[in-house]
């Protein structure tokens, strides 16, 4: 009795085709064709952040306004930063004309209570301010990378994607080296543990 390779080859091909058909039939979009694709920037507005540091309600009653004192706001730190276009800018020059919210991130961060949480909070703020144009054009969000060797201007552009579109403005910045980054981090009291 001989071995029928053609028969086995045909069976394998048929099995693969049927498997592919089953997989594809399970990949249909929902009936809402306008729904954002999972993982897209548009879908992020509906995402429930599961980070331990993100609580929709505080586990305590916050103090009444005016019942506490805030730290003195000091002058903004400066330093040479690179935009997503690769052009050098002075960080301090991005501070004077708008209210600025600044965060430090790195694009490969996997600590859920770190950079992904900071980016999610900034995204929620941006979405909230979009509905308030009288405020949106007075605010600037800035995300500066902790990791200039990996987070090149191109990497920051890719990471920022459509986050940077529209008001409020959201800039994704990096530096040319660790040496250029170090004084910026010192000015903002940030430390990096590697």
C-alpha cells in the first residue's frame, strides 16, 4: 500500500482554508460601523484605565478648597529639546504664552502606573478641553521623554500619533542625549532609575 501524498496535501489545504474561514467569520465588525477600532486613539476615550493609580473616585473625602496650601510655583525649567520634526527648541520658550501641563514619559514604558497612566490622563484632559474652545487654545500639554537614546524625534512622532492634532496643543519632545536631559530632570526634581 503506497503513501498518497496528494491526498494528504489536499486535506491539509482544505483544513487550512476552513480554519481561515472560521477565523475570519469571527472577525466581523460590530453592527456599529462608526465605532473606533480597538487600540486606536479614538477608542482610548472609552477605555477604562485599570492602573492601580487611576481611581474614578477617591477612597477618602478631599479637603475643602482653601483648607490646604499648595507648594510655591517656581519658574519653569529650561533646556534644549527636540520636537517631532527634529528641530531644536528651548523648553522654557514653550512655557510663557499658555498654561502648560508637563509630564515625563518613555515610549517603551510598561509600568501601568507610570507612562501609560500619564498619557491616558493627558488624553482624557485633551478630550475634556476639546469641548471648551475658550480654554483649549490657552493650554499646552507637553510630554518629554526620559529615554533620548530610544525615543528619537521619529519615535516620539509615532508615539504621539493623532494625540498632537487639534487643541489643546500636545507636544512630544525628546533630547539629543542623556547629558542634555540630565539638567532638565534636575530642574523638575525628576530622577530616573535604570
